[in-house]
C-alpha cells in the first residue's frame, strides 16, 4: 500500500473479506479489471503501466491483470518466503513477487481498486526504473 494514500484504505475490508472467503495466500488490488481504474495519470504514465502489464502477460502468462501495482495483502509466512526468493529492485519487484508466488503455487485473488495519483511529491518512475523493469521481465522469462 502506498503511504501517500494513492491506494485508498477503504479497499482493505474487501481484501480481508476475499482472503477469508477463499482462504487465499495473497490478495492484490487491480486497476485493470471490473470497477478498477486510474485517475490523475497522463497518457505517458498510463501507456508505461499498461505496456508493462501487457509485456508481462505475453512473456510470463501470470494469470493476473495487474502486476505492477503494490496494494496487496500477504499471509506473513508467504511474504517471508517470497522476499527470500526475489532478486529484483524497484517496480520490477512487484512483478517478480507475483510471478514467484504463482510458481510456488500460492493462491492469489484480485480486488478492483481505484488508484489516484499523488498530490504531493513526484513519481520515481523514470528511464532507469523502466530499464530495471525490462531487465527483470527478461530475467524472469529466462529463468521461470
């Protein structure tokens, strides 16, 4: 969950309810299914996010609609296991967490969320983060 409230806490009860109902290991927010959405992003930012998710779908077939988001609920033991196996940094970290979770056969559910761009501060998404994401994507393609 982003600390700047781009991820609204109002969705947390839905995450918990879905986790309990289906006994899931991970619940992740999705901006790209159902009533999910993004507000306040320019075309470039939307293109980068959608493009990253599309490339991941094509190369890794994760079975999830939003791999670059970070609004998630993990069982403690699942989070510990995943973190000990993840090598990526930055935005690629989010993607790798879900790919590793699928590979380890953890159960994952999605909750549609709305993401509102921050009012204060600036995004860390720049050229170097995009490059790290592409490297991470290709690494996972080659190794998973």
